[in-house]
C-alpha cells in the first residue's frame, strides 16, 4: 500500500529528520519526500499505514500534512 500526502516541508534537512521519525513507526516502510513537487509530496509505502498518525507526527514538528486521494 502506498499513501501520498501533501505537506509544507521545504528543506531537505527537515525532510530527512521527518523520514527518520516516521521510520521509527514504520521500520519496513519506504518513505520519501519529493520537495521539487509544488505540494512537497510525502510518499509512504508500507502495509499498515495510519494516516492520522502520520499527519499528527508532522503536526508535532510544526508542519502541515494532508492525505491526497
């Protein structure tokens, strides 16, 4: 399963830190940011993704995140 999120993350260093945070919860997941996309896309490939948890984790770090359908 792949979930795609729109974020307001703009810096590579921040995206790397957030990927590390997310990997603590999804250690087998493939997690990437596409900061070149106008929506700073976050993609998570994992079997059991809790979208609300991902959104809350980014919010705790001060970033907006919403799931794209």
